[in-house]
C-alpha cells in the first residue's frame, strides 16, 4: 500500500488528529499483510504530535523491528527524520516498559487534576 501523506492529511503534519488519520491508513495496509510505503512528498511542517499519533502508535501492536521491515518512509526532510527518531526512542521506552508507562500516566493524571 502506498500512502501519499499530502493527499491524506495535507502539507502540515502537525496535529495528533492528522497523525491518527495516517495511523488508520497504515493499519489498513498492515492488516492486509502488505508492505506500507508512507510518502511525505509535498509536506512542509512535521511535529512530534503527528508522529506520536501515527508511526509511534504502531508500537502498541508491533516491535520497532517489525515496523522497520513493514513500513518504509520516503521524502521526509532531515530535520523531520530527527524528530521522528526521537519520538520513536521515547515511544519504545513507553511501550516496552510498563513502569515508564505507569509513571507517565501518573504525571498526566496529576496535570489534568491541576
């Protein structure tokens, strides 16, 4: 499956909601056991909420190695690659270590209560 991000969520890859839209399409391809090609050609701004809701969220059901084998990313600018890598590093910690996940939830709950 080939996904042109610009056609799916526009040229600004900034919002969590936009990332969730991309996540849905990626999951469709993975469910069909197809390799998924995500093409960022024509996109301009790339922020961590978008990546967290799309690529990083795949870690809930797949290992990083599985994602690397089944999902390829094209035409992502160098700075955005750095942002995605950092998001994935944090995501691996979050999804692979229950104690990190629990602590993060405690922080979020305390923040929401304040």
